């Protein structure tokens, strides 16, 4: 296998002798192959969101398993260059121009020199791109394939098929994914969606759900007010999250149940709708709008409620209901997208995305709550905490990496054939042309800045880590320091 | 005194010479290649060819004279402000660090940093043009908070040696900093 990859490499580096030595030597039967992974996405901290925390948590768990992980993203304001996060996770903030919604502008080519430099100096073997909204992720996949590296892509969202913008994005996705080695989706619904959108072979698409950190979302029944029943909603107040449904539910249930309160966290353009409802029905003391919440404050809001309500109209994998259940709340949600797969039936009440169905669902849960027929928050938490853990996600992702490494990377001619046959005559020819240009630019770069002039980076993570020793020494130092200080404070 | 061959980040040969004046005083000199005659000839010919082409169409002798002036001024600026022949780092334990660079014209510029302003000398990574490089730099203490870093002074800015050369300089600098 190692030989095969070197062959592929040799084809690409015809003009320059290649100094690249594969990081992983994959002998058959050996389980603990250590990979060198580069995560690429436009979305990473300091930007906040689901994709960002997914990349961070997954990387940390992979580092724990002994792999080397680096992250490449674009520069955020004055944050550019190279940074290290916890446990030596290295982040490259590359100075690429941001175009729209934190996504970089794409010309297919201009990011090649920098990304090539990152891939060569970190001796990357697998490029893992995240999110279909990220132009940088698609660029990185494109360049990685040109350089003969293995590629994995994780899709985090669902798309439609009907309007012009989704038709265009779906076409681009088809082009980008037709020669990617493996694709990961967060739920079976998302897999179905991606396979249809990008016309993929379902064999190369895996499902690995997201996870929550169960220690962050622990129940605390003392925080809730048991004289009334509180319904918590935490979501961005946008159309996709079904805020219009929520504005229909609130007056109907509030008139029926005088002891019912709503606690709504989040910010967005639909806030005005909720404020109107509150004004119209005079519910100022019973509907509280908390505005934008930091991730660390979400748990404090969740533990104040009895019922968690999710009214999303589309969702690939709903993290919010897992967080709600982890805090020991009764969950009521719409039956859309991947939500039915997320929690076992006894933990969630699913309704159709209509006001009537949601009201019925909520009323059954309220009745159960009144009768005291619900399990205690602690039992719900115990049940949820083992369902979705990042270690499990990392383990499954590792299996994908092992599988990807055993497959050959496509040569340029095979890639061109694949593009022509999968993407239709116009897009196929256009992107074949781009692939050839990209290959020529790569050859030019190899000639201008040969790979052996790029210094190999010191590893902070992975099998050749230089940090481990350092950290051990530091730990000892702090320990002795701690002991010393204990001695010093002895009375 | 040792003299070793290294390359800079563009693959051009540079040499590093280490001089041990005393256990607490060491001098590192990075010398890059001299201005090559060929390069000057090529640039001069290019400017003059352009000038002659313009002259052919405009038939104005001012074009030719400006061609000559551009070549002369360009060469002066290049050897006086851009082309650095040697860069020297003199580190004296308990006293400080002196950095000097001598230009091709013979001009020298020198800066000195006291030891009590220096927090540490480190190798750092930066994005430079279309690549990511390692460079050696001095961390300067923040005058208000002595524990934090106020500013960073990069070393060997014009010669830009590669990592193996930087590691060598770094190690001997750390030896001296540890002693003092």
C-alpha cells in the first residue's frame, strides 16, 4: 500500500524528486495506523457554531488517539498566522479573502500555494474538509486530489432541490464530491439527501452523528420552579427553526394552562414575531425572551425548564434536543429531517410541523408532567450521556480514515474520466479543464519552490510529537510547584 | 570559529560563521552571496532594451537618458538599501544582543537590545508571501507587565535562513541566556 501511494506521488512529482515519506506505513493486520490529518474549513473558532465545535472536539479526540491533526482555516480579522490550541492542536489561519457569510471567495486556484505549503510541511496524508457552505473546504479537496492525497468530506447540512441556488450548489457539490474518497454525513436523512444531491455511490458515504459533551449538560432540578411548568426553546429565531409555529403555539396553550411559562433563548430576524404575540395577548410575565446566548450559558437556561420544545422545519441532525434531554428535560420536537433518528422514542415526543399537532404533543407531555409520570432528570441524563460521545465519533471517523488509506488515489487521467462521466458534458469539461490547469500550476510551483525547500514542521501531536515530553516536564514542574506551595502554606 | 554552508528559504547558498569570543559572548554572521554581475547585466539590458523600443517609436532622446538614470538610481538604491551582504548577531550574556546588517554598498545599520528587556529568543512560524516559514525572533518584555510579551523583533530578516541553520543559532543563544 505504501508502495502504491509512492507510485501515485511519483507520477505527480515527475519534474522534481519527491522528498515526501508517507507518515503511515500500513502493514496488513496492523490496527493502530497513525494518520496525519489536515482538517480544512472556513468555519472555525473564533467563529461560533456547530461545525466549529465539531471540528475542535473531533480533532481533540483524534489527538488523544495518537493521530497528528492540523487545522487550516481563513484569517479572522487580526488573527492570522499559526496558532496552537489545547494539546498542541495547530491551526493555520491563512490570509484568504472572505467573501460572504465567513466563506472565502473561490477562484479554484489562488489558495493552492499556501495549502500546498501546509500539506507538504505537515506531511499530511488525509485531507478532511468540512461543511458544504465552505468554499475553502472545496478548494482544499480539489488541490488535495491534484496532489494525490486521500480526501474525506463531512456534510453538516441539508439542502433543497427546487430553487435556483440549490440547483447550482448541488451541481458544484457533484463536481467536488465525484472523486472524493469518502463522505461522512451526520444522519441517515442527511446521507440520503447528500447521495441524491451529489449523485454519489452510497457505498462511500458513512453516517457518523454529532456528539455532545455530557459533562457540560448536567441536570439540576433545584433550579426549576415546580409551582409552574416552563417550556424552554433555545434556537436561532429564524424561519428555518419554525418560529412562526412557535408564535401560533404560545397563545393557544397559554389560554388553556394558566401555569405555563415560555423561556426563549436566541436572537434572529423572527424575534419581532414573538414580541408581537407577547404584546397582543399580554403575556409579558409568562413569555421571556432572553436574546442571544453564549454557548456556556445554554445549560443554565435549559435547567430552568421542564419541557424542551424544538420547532425546526429542517434539520440534518438536531444537537439542541440532545442537549435538552441531557439536561433532563422532556423533549417535544417536530418530525422533520434527521430528528426521528436522534433520540429513542421514550425520550422524545414527535409531532408534525403544524400548530395543532405540536399543541397536542405538548399537552400530553404537560399532562404527564402534572401526573408525575415522567422519569427523573437524572435517569434521562444517564440514558443520554452514553448515546453520543465524541470518543465514539472519533473511533468511527478513524475507521473511515483506515478505509480511505487502503484505497488508491486517482491519477489525473482517471480523475478527468470521472469528471466527464459524472458531471455532465458542460460542467464536466469545464472542471476537467480546471483540474488540468490546477495540475499545471502545481508543476510550476514544484519548479519554483521545490518541496525539499519547504522545511518540515515540528510535530506537536501524533507519533513524532515533540510536545509530549515538554508537557510531561511541565506537569512535573507544576506538581512540584504545587507541593512546594502546599508546604509553604502549612500552618 | 566555524564556517558552515546552509541555504536560505529560496534555496540560495548562505554561510553561517560562529565566533566564540568567550563563554558568555558569541557572534553569528550569516553571509549571503554577493551581487552577481550577471543579474546586473540582465536588469540593465532589460531596461535599456525597453528604452530603445520606446525611443524607436517616440524618437525622443529624453527616453534614452531616463533609461540611463533609472539604471543608475536603481542600482544605487539596490546596493544601498536592499541588498544585505552580512547579518550579524552578537549575543553577550548579562549585557544584551546586538544586531547589525551590512549592505552591499558598505553601509551598516546596528541596533542593540539590553538583556533586561529581553524575555526570550524563540523560533516562530509565519506566513510569508505564498509560503509558511520559520524565523528566529527576540521577544521583548512589555514595560508595564514584565511577565508578558510586548513586541517581537525578527532576526536575519533579509537572509532568511532555513530551519536547520536557525536551530543551530537558537541552541547556542539559549546556552548563553541560560548561563546569565
